[in-house]
């Protein structure tokens, strides 16, 4: 989007811009659904649910599906998308403020949302998540994750930019401003940091992947009884 335009999630224009460029297509969602291995007895929570694209695919597979997002417009759009799913619920909340009030979940998902948290807030969020994730629960996170430490971003910028142009292809011009804003003004961090933070919070990492040097994911299991 042009420099100077709003990046406020309360602004419907920005939400429309984001959804037009980044909404999750059904084909792209299939690897996430496969990794989570959703079952009818599962209770799923999606952090940064956006317009409900992933929840609409997951809700038919689980007993309960809860979407969490801080944007009132995204919650409104998700509510419309999920009207036909009585087992789907939406919560407008910040991630650290999420309070499920005794409800627990067996599966959790977050895609391109947790980079809005600083690294200390990511650690705090993961520690809090053990209050509402059942032992044995799976948490799939895919986000801005570097294959290097955040402190080494500047020396890796030529490689990041080369891979970003290749990754986004024809959409690069439309997405370049958002991408650079995310790198400079938000908090993508190293995949190794995520693995350490998950371990410290009581998770065991089952799988790691890197799609590019700046985009990766982890599947983790909440340990304990």
C-alpha cells in the first residue's frame, strides 16, 4: 500500500487491503490441517484468525473452533463467514489478554500474527498458553521466522530481499511496503528463538520448517499431565 496510508487494524481500508493480498486460500491451508490432524473431539483455537478463512475450513472437522483477533473489522468479517458453523466462536482480544475462562483446547494455530508481539511478549504468551492448552495439545505456529537470529538481520538483508522477491513473485510490488514495514517496525524473530521459548514454556518441538530465510514454522506439543 502507498507509504503513509494507515496500517491500523481498526481501519476497514487496511483490513480490506490485507485480506485482498494475504487471505489464506483453501489449497494453502491443507498442510496446516494435515499437521494438526484435527479430529471431532478436538477443541481448536486460532490466534490472529483474521476473516475466518482457516476457521471455516477447520470448524467442520472439530468439536469447537474459537477464533481470536484484536481487529473489530476482522471479527465482523469472520462472524459473517462462520454463520453456518454453530461450533465456531469468536473473541475480540489481544493475544496476551486472551482469557478463555476455564475452557481448554487440544489444538492451537497461529499464522502470520504473533510477530506483532515483542520477543518478551512472545515468551509471556507461550507461558500463559499452558493455562488453556491441555497436556498433549499441539500448537502450530507459522510466521516471520528467520533462519538466523534477529540481531543479524542487517547483514542478512541482501539474502532476505532476494528471497522475498522470488517468494512473492508477481505480487512483490504490491507487498513490498508491507514486507519492509514488518521487518523494520514489527517483531519477526529467529526460529531458534521460538524453539527456545517453546521449550522454556513446557513444549516439545516436533517439527520445524523454513519456506524461506524469513518465513518458517514449528509444530510443538504441550508436555505435562
